[in-house]
C-alpha cells in the first residue's frame, strides 16, 4: 500500500467494493472513527472522492491522493488503436 511505503500507518482502513458510492452512513462511520481515534487526517483516493465531492468534503474534508498513469511500453501501438477508434 502506498501509505505504508511512506511510513504512514493507517489507524483504520475502510474498504468498499469498486465503484461504491459513499452513503451518509459510510461517511458518518468514518467521521466517528476519526474523532474517537484523534485522527488528524482522513485520506481517500481521487477516484473515490469525485464520486460525491460535495458530500465527502462537507463530512470529512479529506486529503485526496491523486492518481496518474504512465505508459512504459507500447505507447505507439496504443495511440495507433486510439486513432483508429476515434477516426
């Protein structure tokens, strides 16, 4: 996990299924755990944050991990296929 690689130890890790939309109950539980554990920061991924940024910001005001990808091989083949697809 990226956080542990940078010596950031989570107090609690909430895991949801892929494409999960946070419910107010989910966010309340995260908020409750952060308050009772004296957690300074809640961290979420950019992907999860943008599912409902207003609700998440109002409830948690989290730090958001941005995700980027880099093509390390096959860029030319990928671009060729994309050009064909969108031609």
